[in-house]
């Protein structure tokens, strides 16, 4: 079985876990239409380069499609 806890890999799971379980990150993430925009904001506006578990917001292994879908669910968008 490929993947990590239902996500493509550990990095994607870790980012999703922090966004979904940290009230501040959750609130910030709901403001963005794409994960790329969220990651840019984290780096440029909030001066944060990684999750508390040291996974970079712009890690090359992140599955942006999965994270975009997660953000849409957080916003309550119909897919």
C-alpha cells in the first residue's frame, strides 16, 4: 500500500494535519483558494517556512491536488 495515513506521503499528511488541527493555521488556510497561495502567505506574510514538525510549506513532495481539495473542504466549497 502506498501513501501515509490516507495521504500521498508523510509530507502531505503532516501539512494537512497541522492545517486541520491548529486553529490559527485553519483560519488562515480558509482564506486561500489554493495551497500554493497559502504556502506563499505562510512564508511571506507570516515568516513561517515549515510546520512545527519541520516539513517545509513548499516541500517538493507535497501533493498540491490533495491539499487544494482539503482547503476547498475547509471553506465548504462544493466539489
